[in-house]
């Protein structure tokens, strides 16, 4: 099973897993202006714990019944 990784582009993650929008918002990731960048780039810029964010994104997808 593939997982969301910090190298994935935010907009691609949201497109594939729309439920992740709430998780990005909860972590205060600027998915609008930073959405074209990999998760690591935008999250680091915004001062967010990258491993915690990626873990939460994968948990969100699993909780919603999506395949990661």
C-alpha cells in the first residue's frame, strides 16, 4: 500500500484524497499559495512538523476508508 509522503505535491494529494483538506487546514498549511509545492517544502516554510503532518494525512485517508 502506497502512502502519502513529504515529497508529494499538496494539490495532487488534495485532488486524490479530498478529505485531506481538513487536515491541511488543521495544521495551518497554506494549501492555496503553497499547493503547487511538495508537502515538505510548504510545511517547512510554514513552520509545521512535517512527520506529524504526513502521519495525520495518512491517518485521515485510512479513517475515511480511502486507500493510501
